[in-house]
């Protein structure tokens, strides 16, 4: 992961810094639930100096069992919609919020690739939620661009959704 973290685009670090600065000014803490990014977002957030109190905790829930046990994702959700779905991402984000002291939580789930025959390589779902019931969700289809590119793009999406939620807390827009 060190190689990938050092290869992150400078604008991604700038986005993370801007988000953490805004969250700090709002006294808002953040939690993350990650699957396909494997803790890369948490690593990025904790790599920014001066904001150690803002990133509250991270969950790396790569397997379905981890999503169920750590985040409270319903097995029925995974069976019906799959681990890479809008429903799973939303339940992961809510689970990260419920299992932390954070005011905001984001979840990332996707197929970084290469995938099985029934998996769409590059498909990513990201959801962000807050304690006022606000929710943001996005679905992206990156295609076969490689694992690193999908993971980096997923982190950028997560930062964007968190920033949008910070701008309009409690908003139900999805």
C-alpha cells in the first residue's frame, strides 16, 4: 500500500486536506468503511498532519462476513443485491456511523478487478451519511482500468461525497 499511497495524485491529497480542514472547523469527525480500497482512504486521511482528531476510525471489511460482523450489513442485503451495490454501500456507511463516535461516515465497495464472469470490473458504489439522516450515494463504472486506478478513483469519490455532506448536513439527496 505504501507504493500506491505515494503514487496518489497530488490533487487527491489536496482534496483530503481541504475536507479535513473543513471538518475540523465544523468540529466534525469522520469514519470510513472500506472494502475494495482496503484501508487506502484511512491511510490517506491519517497521512495528513494536524488533523488527527478528525479521522475517528476506519473499518476494512473486505469479506461479506466482515461486512456483516463489523458493520451490521444484513446477509439478506448481500444475498439479494450483492456486496457491490447501492444497498450494501448504504448499510456499510450506516454501520460505520453506528459503530463509531464519528459525525460522518463513508463506505466504499466495488470490483477493482480483475473480476469473475458475473462481476463488472471497475463498478464502485460509495455512500456517505451523517447523524442527522443525510445520505449521499454514487455509482461509478470505471471499466477495466486496473486495480490501482479504480481504488484511487473510489477514494476521490468518497472525499467528494463527504464534502457534499459537510456542505449540506442532513440533506437526503442521493
